[in-house]
C-alpha cells in the first residue's frame, strides 16, 4: 500500500496547533444557543398571549434547537418554533445563525398551511414594499441562504409577477435577513421577525 503524506500549509498548521481557535468557537456557539433558548421562552410567552388568533394545533410541538457543522461547509444553529414538518404540510418559523454569513428568520408554508395562509400574505400590498424581506417559492425548498438563487426581494415587482402565488407554488417561504456583522443584535432581530410573521397571519 502506497504511503500517503499529510501535507499542511502554514495557515493550516497555525490553526491545527492552536486549540484556542476551537475553544473560542465553542464559546461563541454556546452564547448563541443561550440566546436561542431565551428567544424560545419569549416566543412561548408571545404565543400564549395570541394563540386564540391562530389554529391551536400549530403550536402543539415543542420548539427545537438544532446544531450542525456543515451547512455549505459552515457551522449553524437553528431554533424551529412553531415546528410542524409533515410530509406534505409544513408550517414553521425558523430562527437561524449561520457562521460567517447571516442571522435570519424564515416563515415556511406548504400544503394545507400554505393554502390557508398564503392568500392572507398575498392580500397585503404593504408586505411587498418591505425591503427587509425576501421570498422563495421555487427551487430548493430547504435552501436557507437568503442571498442564494432561491430567494429574491419581496417587493412591488414580486407582487406584479406573482398574482397567483398561493395557487401556483408548492411552497412559500418569507425570510427576514441580517448580515453576520449584526450578530450582537440577533435577539432583537429574531424577536421582531417572529412577531411580524405571526401578526401577518392573524
């Protein structure tokens, strides 16, 4: 068997030889997880106050925080609440931290939940003028990169191009996005988007 030589660049050696890099990364992820846990508690309080305005079965599943190391090669943390991922019917709000990329919140609708709620969204012209929001209704349903090919700004052009969106698309996702440089404002960003998305559906 031929011997394989392990060769590292100076930059790679600098990282491998420095455990503080990984320890610092873990500390950052711990802080963000704590922020998501606090966010979920706030979400529960908000939903308890307004649950009568939406179907109760949307909120039967507990929120879930997930952590991964390889979304397009980078670590991430996700809080899903509400969390309804049926094979054909999805209603979820996903709060995401993606290392080096973004802080975002996504409202995800498909199946019966899209049929019920998309017409309410499409009937609100002011929504299409919100420069902070993006829409996805084609391509990869599980794409989270708001700056990727599956998303476009939710603006007047979108309204003109998609008058029948609630009938024509298999799913619809609305995302609120902030660049990673705004990470320290993430708790407020997540709360604001969560509140906005639920209030759009009331």
